[in-house]
C-alpha cells in the first residue's frame, strides 16, 4: 500500500498536460493567423501562441471559430481563450476577462496611390461622395461612425483592400495598422494616407471564471516581454514600432534588422497557391457539407410525416400543436435558430442553475437547426400530397374490406410519396446549399472553407469556380436521381 502511493504519483506526473484550446478565425487573414501556401497556418499571433506554450509548458491547440462568435463561444465554454486581434473596449470588458496587452495597435488610413483629393480622415469627410471601407465590429468602424463619415463594412480586411485596389467601389480603407502593413504597404497601387492614429490594445480573452488560467497567461506574457521574445516576433512581422516600448521596459533583444520576408511578400506568396494545396481542404469541407445535409434532412423527414398526419387526422389539440410548429419554424430565420441552439441553450442552463449541460457541438446544433426548420416544409409537402390522392381510392379500398390504417399504409401513402417526390428533392437541394450558414456556429463546411482559403490566397475567382463545381457535382446528380425515381415509381400506362 505504501509503495502504491509513489507509483500513482509517478503515473500522474508521467501523463502529458491537457492541451489548451485557442480560438481564432483564419478568415480574418494576415498578419494575425492565416493559411500560407507553403507553410500552412502562420501569423504573428500563432508565433506568440507557440512562445506562450513554451512558457506555460503546456500544448495549445488551434480551433477555427468565426470572429463574430468569439465572445459568445468563450462564454459558452467552447475553448479556453480567444486571441485574434481582440481590441479591448468597454463592452467586451464587461463580459470577459482580458489578459495583459501584447500589442498596441493604431488605425491607418489607406488610399489608392493616385488619390490626390485627400490624405486624412477629415479630408474624407469633406470630400463629397467619399466612402471608406472598414471591418464591422471594430474600433475603426466606431471611429468612422463617430466622425459621420460614410462607410462600407466588410467581414475581413482582405475584402476591403481588394475593393479599394481593384473594384474601386470605395475611396479609402481605415483599419488597424497590422492589416495595413500586411496588405497595403507591399502593394504599389496603395499608399498610407497620413500617420497612424487612435491607438488601442490587443489582448487575450478569457471566461470571467477562468481567473487562474488568465493569471498564468499574464505571467507568461510578462516573461515574453522581459526575455525579448515578444519583440522578436513583432520585428519579424514588421509590427514593432515606438509604441510597443510602452508595453514593458528593459527588453533584451539583440537583432534589429529589416522586416522578415514573410511579411514583405504576403500578397506575392499567396498567389503561389496551387490546386493540390487547396483542393484537399475544399474536399474536407465538402464531406462535412454532405454529412450535415444527410443528417439534417433525415431529421426533417422523420419529423415531417408525423406532423402532416397530426394536422390531417389528429385530435383538435394535436392539430393545433402541429400547426403551431409549422408556423413557428417557417416564420423564424434559420440563422436565429442556430444561434439560439448553439449559444442560447447553454446560457439558459447557466442562468437557471441547471446541473445539466445544454452545450451542443457545432455539428449537432447545425443538424438540429436545419432539420427542425425543414421539417415544417416537409410536413406541408406531405400534407398536400396526401390530400391530393383522390377520395375514390379510400372508397375503393373500403369496398374491398380494407380498414383505414391498412388503406393508408398500402394505398394512400405510396401514392402520396410519389406525388411529394419532386418537391422533396427540391427541398433537399435547397438544404444542401443552406448548409453554408452553419459556419456561424463554428462549423467549417464547404462555403466556410472557401472563404478561409480565398482570403488567405486571394484567389477568389479560381477557388470560387472550384467550390461552385463541387456544389454542382453533388446537387445535379440529386436532380437526376429524383427524375429516375419519378419514372420508376410512375403508374404504368395501359
């Protein structure tokens, strides 16, 4: 017994530490965390994560998560911390616990190189018809709104700069300096307009209850500032400037030098993406889309038929419940339903003090949301198909001595299913395309994978065509299969 205690202790010490889960959105692009054609996942925040893992002596694993959902996902407990250029502001501080800052950012106005009308935000405001691009939910957007400057918001910096340099739908872009350095500075068709302004802080976000981990990360950040590793990373990505001195004093860093080639050639390197690099990733997203389509549509069919029968033959109270279900799920957006299932249920459980976990995985939440929604449409489809079977079929079966249940199962239902088949197939194809909204609950399906890769490689057209072909390669055969089934099930003509 005495020998068992040291043995158990040794076994406990021998077990590797549990990995921490870090959430970020690769779709946001350089220089935070994004996909490089040769190196895979890269970014200055990834380098900081690797350095933190060394200081904490604990592995840290990446989790793809939509930027807009980082705060809800953190509060839901989907991951341990969020680090993705999170700006410290009052609204976020009221919800989550921030670490010590690891970067002081500023805003930078970028215009086309031939722009002569203005070179400041005030000039933008005073120039009639000027539109400034920015990202939604950022400090830059708030500053532009406060200045009453006409804006156009984008989900990522890549889209904003692409619109400025090629499409010309906007006149300038106002975003954080790291984004401007990565996308605008190397582009000869763009220029910095004025000096950076309106500084703020990037920090890591934690759940308010995860104070222990937050303090450990704070200590690790301090260590990176003291030993010079943080400065080394920022210099590598061309992000070090005089403002960063305020983060800490007494940096021990020997090499100054020029920006690393990774930053200098981001746009050029991204053009080197080839089909053998991004096709496997698109196929992974396709497989997720297929599984989600089949599972959610199976749920819709399983629920749809009983709902239609309840509306046709149920007791008055059952008819009312079935009608309420149909009207409710047809009347609310699927996006709202997904948000409720994924983020709302855990919040309800927490606020109610329930000891059960209502946190659904992204796949299950998406399957339930799409399945419950489409069940309402399938119920109406089946109901209309059953009602379209001639009444004479019931009467003929009754004359042969068949009961109502047997008549329905043997005579009415097969005909109704044949009538419902074209509409059911159309709904299946529509559901297949609607799976793209599942990305809001952190599910990387085909469309989300396309967005991530397109904004990392800038190959919007090429990747878009391949993605469209993948959708068509699956949806067109469904239509052909439906037509073949219709011919096979059609009544023989004499």
